[in-house]
């Protein structure tokens, strides 16, 4: 199996041409290549925060400057503030929908308005790692923007809904010109034959993917409603996790969850990301958080 075979299969799945696809050892590898090639050292990259934790690190790796813009009170991107942060030094903007770790989504109309407010030569990377779990029909879909906005780059992964995280495989969809430039300056052979074949096979298992996503989204709704009823501040997640806005109680709640053998990702003073599991696992999370909330 060649890289071209993989790019062609992905292109068919996305409804684009193979020359619009770049692949790498996970979406972080692809993102790092995009930043290294498209952002000059010393230039600026505007990004939301809190968002995907790799964003600032890949910017730093490219010797560029990250310009973080805080999320809104609703824990989604503050696009007007991000547009205002774009200057002549800005080479790239990063977006994430559904956002990691809050799970909130961007809507098509607000992204189109945002694109109209920034220079067309600023690259806009839209990380859609969790897009399969989105059920908001108004949420932005990066592929729908490409025809009219050649500065948009869609970032995808096989690590989430497809379940291939350990194999490390991701891809981007962009204009053919951008993809060609990035491929020219990216390291070859980063995607193993095993990972490539697994990715191609996973794209043929649509029924299994749909069943997995359906179970996850149903559980997300159930868990979210239960936790909201308990009194937790639950973000409007469209991903495969729930975000608890725990603020100053974050460390204490996370520690109590850990003591109950429930592992989470948490950020002190901000919140806790709880990944969804089986219904039985989720029942344990619900009952444990109920006990914790009663003791806060």
C-alpha cells in the first residue's frame, strides 16, 4: 500500500481530490507540518484557549508566537475577539470544533462571518477531530468551506471515532496548492503500512462506526442530563466526552474521582473532561459525581 493509495481512499471518503490530502502520524504530526511550512519563524498564530493542548506547542516548535484568545462564558470560541487579534504578523488561525476539551461547536454562519473579517492570506486550520460525534445541524463542516475559502485547512484523525489512536494516523484536507507545498517539506514514511491499512479498512466499516457513534451520543445526552440535574455546570458537548466547569473546585473533584478509580483530564481552576465509556462505566461516573457534589 502506498501513501497515494491512502490519500486516494481518504479523498473518495471526503469527496475531494487526492492532491488535496496530506497524511501523517496522527493529526498532531500533520498540524506540526502545516505550521512549520506555512508559518514563518517570529510570525503569530491566533488560537482559542482553552483548546487542544497541542496548539501552542506546535507553534512554539516552529519558533512562532502563539496568541491565545480566551473562550466565551459559554466555553466556545470568541470569534470576534479572535478576528480582532489578527494583525499583519498573523500567518495562521487555529479553530477547534467540537472544541477539545469543552466539546462546544462553532456554527457555520459565525465561521463564515469570521473568515470575511480576516485577510484571505491567513491560513485557518479547523481541527475536526471529534466531528463524527456532532449532532448539531448548524455546526460548521470544514469541507463545505473549501470551495469559497481556499485558506481553510481541515484537520482530521482516525484516533477518535475510528478508534485507531495507538496507530497514529491523521490527515488534512486543503487546497491542492497548500497540500502540495506541505507535502514537499514534510518528512516521508511517517505513516506505517499497518496504520495505513487499518485506516483504509476502517473507512469501509461504516455500519460499525455508526453504531459506535450512536451509542456514544446517546450516552452523552443521558450523562449530561444526569449531571446537570445533580447541579454540575455541564458544557454543551458535541464530542465523546463531558466537560464539567468546576472552577476552583477542580483539583478537589478530580482527586475524589481518582480515589474512586475514575481517571479524567483536568485543568486546575478550570474544569474536568470526563470521557464517555460503556453505559455501566457511565453509571459509575454518575453515581460517584452525585456523592462528590453532595459533599462539596
